[in-house]
C-alpha cells in the first residue's frame, strides 16, 4: 500500500501541474487501483477531481474523453457503443468486474503505457490522439513510442470516421490479465493490425497491415497475413505464456479479427 | 480532514486521513457490513454504491466521497433481505462472507439491466468472488429474483 504525505485538489490544470513537478515523489492520482498495489511513498498527491475531466462529448470531428473518465463510463456510453462497432466498450468489458471499472480511469491507464493493457490495443487501432498538459497534443502512437518529462494526461480525442474495428483477446481465466490481445481496424482500404500484451506494449504491425490492402481477402490470403503479422513482431515470455505460445496465438487472433472486420456493417 | 457524506440517506461528517480508504472509514463509523477480502481489487467484497454506482470501497480514497451519496447493504435492507431469502432457499449461501458485496452488485444489476440473459448476469458479476458456492446456486437465485429464464 502507498503512503501519502500530502494531498492537493487544485482548481486549475496549471496549479495541478505546478504541484506535480514541485518534487520528484509528487504524483497524480487516478483511480488508485494500480497505485495501491505498490508501496510508493508519495510526497504530494495531486487529485484531479476538481478539474471537470470526467466526460465524454461528441465534437465535430472527434469524440473527446476527459482523463478522469472511468472505464465503466466508456463501456456504457451510447456514442462509443455506436462508433467503431463498439470496439472500446468490448475491450474494456473484460477487465475484472463492474465495480473495478467504475473505479479506474482512462488517463492513468494511457499515461502508464501498460504492456498488458486492453484499452491501449483497442485505442491504437483507431485514430486516437492524446493531450499532455505540457507536452501538447499528439497521436497515441507517437506518445507510446516516445518518453516524456513528468506530465498530466488531460484528454483523449478519437477521430470520428467510418473505421470498422474488432477486438480479440486470450486469457487464462476471465478477469485475469490478457496473455495476448489484438485489435484490427479498416478505414476504406487502409488496415491497422495492433497486437498488445506480447507482453510488451501494443504496437501497430506495419507491413502486415499494408499487405492487407493489396490482397483479395480470401481465407488463404488472410492466413498468410496473420502468419506474416506473427513473424513481424517480437514476443516475450512471462508467467502467463511463452513467446512461442504467444506467437501461435497471435496468428489465430489476427485471423479472427480480420474476418470479424470483414463482417462489420 | 473533514468530509461530509450522505451514508444510507443520513448526512454524516467524517474525519479522515488523506491516506484513508472508504472501506476503512465506513467501518470506523460503525458500518460493519463493509469488509475487505483481498488486497488486489479483485474480490468485490468491499462493493458499495457511490452515487448509485457499484464501486470498490477498498480502493476509493475517502476524501473523494466528500459530498457524495454512499449506499451500503444497511441502506437497502428490505431488498437485500428479500434476495437473501431466495439465496438461502437455493442453498446458495454457505459461509456468507462474500454476501454484502455480492448482494450490493446484484441489486445494482437489478436497477441497471432489464431482463438480462444468463450470460449478461454472469458478466455483471465477474468482479464478485465466492470461495464456497461454486456460483450455480447464486445464478439460480438471481434468475428467480429477477424473474428471468
Ligand atoms: C489487479 C489489477 C488487474 C488489472 N487487470 C487489467 C487487465 O486485465 N487489463 C487491463 O487493460 N488493465 C488491467 N489493469 C489495469 C487497470 O485497468 C488500470 O489501467 C490501472 O489500474 C490504472 O488505472 P488507475 O485509475 O487505477 O490509476 P492509478 O493507480 O491511480 O495510477 C496509475 C499511474 O498513473 C498516474 N496517473 C494517474 N492519472 C494520471 C494522469 N491523468 N496523467 C498522468 N499520470 C497519471 C499515477 O500517478 C500512477 O503512476 C489491472 C489493474 C489491477 C490493479
Ligand atoms: S476488498 Fe477485494 S476488491 Fe475490495
Ligand atoms: S459463501 Fe463463502 S465466500 Fe461466498
């Protein structure tokens, strides 16, 4: 369990950031589920509750989600159930239970770049941007690939388009961490294959994604691309599965996801 | 610090540490149905409703409950009793340790879902672990309680 020496509840994001960077052991509080698993000695905890960042709104071009929005809010949101074949609610719905998903927050999850994340894999298959208070707005892909100074993730933006998407995962038991997860999406002729929980963080499988655009999508070709995807990226071993096992599973999940996307309306 | 919370429709002023979690605060103020069963946010025993949403009180820092409405099983006594009778009739309660969190989740499900399927019921309850019953008796009891097949 963490120890918290001091707490602030700023009214502005500027004040929250100032409090965060004042000392090395100051941190932002999310839903605290992950924090409470550790034994961190926190100087000042910055609570974002007063910044009104718990919302999901439809803008002209984007669906905008505030950083303190809970997983369950996303899961039950009509807008996000309608867009992208409900891929985000589907990906989140597998994580522990309702009460847990009413507790944990999207900003904390994205900022932490967890390798096992169900959310990151699904978001990366969409056209997602994130905003850091200091670091500014960027694509989720750039955020995941770079390292940044201590910052506050404030909002995410998901481009509203006709992208069709599907999410697949394999777990040893429901509510466990995923052994592997895959999201595939398609916008016109542009495909994205994303693989996460390798157990490293989610990545776009570039060459296999591009290959899909050039092929007649019959069973044989989908098999070939799924194999290509599994060969293109690296996997690791942990207590949930070996690298070899993950590679085998990857082919199956990628194939399933592509076939599901082809069925999407 | 002091927070003011509406617990089971009663306004209560509570003295809490910044470090303190809601499950501990509620117990400190005599609400003893709220218990903790794990240290990993996985068992659901500590479930209370915050503004009517089932939430983990073992993980919610108490100061965040300030100004909000908390419901524990003491606040839904009548409904909980009605469901508990069905649980007993189905032989679905053994040691009873998991019951407060489990019942709060079942009642939340009744408020939130209309005519859920068996699959939806099971999915809604994934976050509530029970070491004794094997879940089948609980599932029968829930179906009877909700009047679904
Ligand atoms: C037992 C357990 C099982 C889990 N299983 C899964 C699973 O199967 N699949 C899955 O995808 N996820 C899983 N998770 C992760 C979970 O879904 C959340 O991603 C995780 O708990 C972090 O969210 P939180 O709100 O609890 O953040 P916290 O624990 O509060 O914070 C996590 C980190 O993020 C920082 N932070 C918080 N908010 C911000 C912000 N706005 N800007 C910058 N930094 C911030 C905090 O300082 C901290 O370092 C699991 C977590 C636990 C504890
Ligand atoms: S005590 Fe187990 S989830 Fe809260
Ligand atoms: S009845 Fe014993 S833990 Fe559920």
